[in-house]
C-alpha cells in the first residue's frame, strides 16, 4: 500500500516530518557558526546569562546598534540553549531542525482543515519541509527567528480555529516577539474567515475575537516603540542608508518577485546573501521590473477569480503575498531587498497550492512518480545546499 493511500493520522504525519528533516538536513548539523551566527550566538555576551526581563528591553543587537530589530524571545531562547550547549554549534542547529519538523507538522494540521484532504495536507507539509529554499532559515542558527515565529504563528492560527481566542492572542504576541513579520496573523485569520468561514459578515460577527488579537498586536507595537524609539527601521539601517525612493523600492520589488518565483519553482541556485547590489535597482524604464509586477498582478487576479469557486487556491496565493508584505519594502523600507529566509512562512501558500495540485492528479502511478521524483530532487538539493552554508 502506498504511503499516501494509508490512513494519514497526525502522529504519522509528525513521524514523516521528522524523518524528512533528518534526511534533508542531517549533514548540516556539524556546520560551524557562519555570518551573523557568530555575532548573535557565539560571541554574544548577553546570552551568557538567562535574563528575560533584560532582553525584553533591549534590541536584537543589544547596545551595538538597534537597526530597528526587536526580537527578545529569540534572544531569550538562545540564552536558555547557551546554558546547555555553550558554543557548540551543532546543539543550536539541532534545535532548528526540530523546530522545522514541528512547523511541517503544523502545516499539515492547518492544510488538513483548509483542504479537507489528509493526502493533500500531507503533500503540502512535505513540500514545506523539503523545499530547498528553506535551507537558509533552517541551517543558519540565526534563522531561529524565522522558525520560532512561524511555529508560534501557526500555533496561534490553530488555537483561533478552535475558538481559544486568548491562547491564540498569547501565541501571537510571542510570535511577534520572535520576529516582527508575524504581525500579519490577524489579516490571515480574516482572510480564512472571509473565504472559507462565512464571508465578511462572519468577520463582523467575530469582531470581539479579532479585537483581542488586535490588542495583542498593539501591545507589541507599543513595547517595540518604547524600546527602539520607533516602529520602523532607521535610515542608517535601511538598504543603501535609506536613499531609495518609493518608486525605486516598488520597481525593484518587481525584480525581487521574479527571483522569489524562480526560487520557489526552480531552487537549484541559492545565495547566502543578497546584499551589495545582487538585485540591481530598477526604475520606471526597467522592463523586467514591470514584468515582475505584472506577474504579481496576475496572481491577484487569479486569486479574485477563484475566490468563490476555489477558495483554497485564492487563500494560498493571498497568504504568500500578505505574509511577505512586511519584508517587501512596499510599505516601509528595510535592511535588505530580498532574502531566502524571508520566504520561510510565506511558502506555506506555495506548499498549499502544490499539495492541492498533486492530490488532483487522478492517475495513481503518475502521482507516485511525481512524488518520488520531487522528493529525490529536493533532498539532493537540500543536502548540497547545506554544504554551501558551511562557509561564510
């Protein structure tokens, strides 16, 4: 009997996620500290002591520079681990791998509710786990902020589904303390409610539940402002010291989205860093930037077109763009134009679409062949990418 024809329980899905993470990332465990790992973990004197109240009122980088980054929960977790691992990089990385497996399992639980098909949900979780583009977030120790924020984001989502609003608000508050991009959760919950739970009327009827989440978000923003003195990133911490105009940011995002689409569909070539003009700035005369923005517009048109007939398709597309919005440079400029780790949570939308597409194939033999081929290629790419991440 094929794996995907067997009864797919939550326990079996968790075992599969753990096994896939082990196969894809076992060779990364012995990697040393690289890039920001050294500053945030290996050489960070602040994590030598477990002081949660101290971390709560400090920026991510401590007294060096705040750069508009505030992630006290991530730093706190590193301090707890330091008491166990000291400066043993494999220990921190094994925690990353366990978190990635947990997130894959949470993706299965969420997708099962959205798609109503355990097979499609498991396929979505598998795509999320083994997609080679996830390497940066999983293998780099400072990718912990992505992993932890996603775990809490997904947990809050599940709690909200089950009517546990206050637990959802707590998990949401912790998620944004892990990484600020988790701020988009209420928008995702509203989107799910609108598309699959009764439309705009249902959102209005549930205003008290959403108000609780909004209060958690406002509390986070207030705390962030108190600690950093601002909600955004200061000009000195922005890409090219904040010299980009709004037009340049939006047009260059067209080129960035082309790269993101390439990474999702053909992740053979990756990069550890996309800084220093790796994505050339674009202007109004840059045709490729217009093409990228046209692709984004086409995605939105498709999402609107299928909102009533295939709401899960619309949800997957819109989830990707909504969760990517905080790091898109559309609303406010940030330190980078793009990074593979930025897609760690947004790729849930792509995984959802991939799981649906695979489950829609009627021929069992074709499904098995596609699954075997995709898993084999992805595992090989993950293993090879792990070697790329060995050196700065």
